[in-house]
C-alpha cells in the first residue's frame, strides 16, 4: 500500500542495562515497528487477496458456462 510507514530505520533505543545485548551505555536498540498495526495490515491484505480470488473464480465459472451454452 502506498504511504505505509515502517518506522525509523535507526530503530528505538531503550535503557536496559541488564540486557546482554546492551551497549556500553546500557541502551538496547529495538525495531521501530508496531507489530499490532502490521498484523492488521497483513489481515487486510489477506482479505483483499481472497476477495480478488473469488472474483476470478466467478468469472472463470461464467466463461465456462458460456462455453457450454455454445456447444
């Protein structure tokens, strides 16, 4: 979809000094992506695909019935 924003490429910094992945300042870099929003977008894309597939199947059935009439 046009206009989707996936967050900063730099990610977001969180202070977690006890995390083994923390840098010298105790900061950990996490992806700046809202997973809930991404799941909604995935669901919408899946529903759109299913709707388009249903249209194609119905058109195929209509063409097959038209060919049967021509026999």
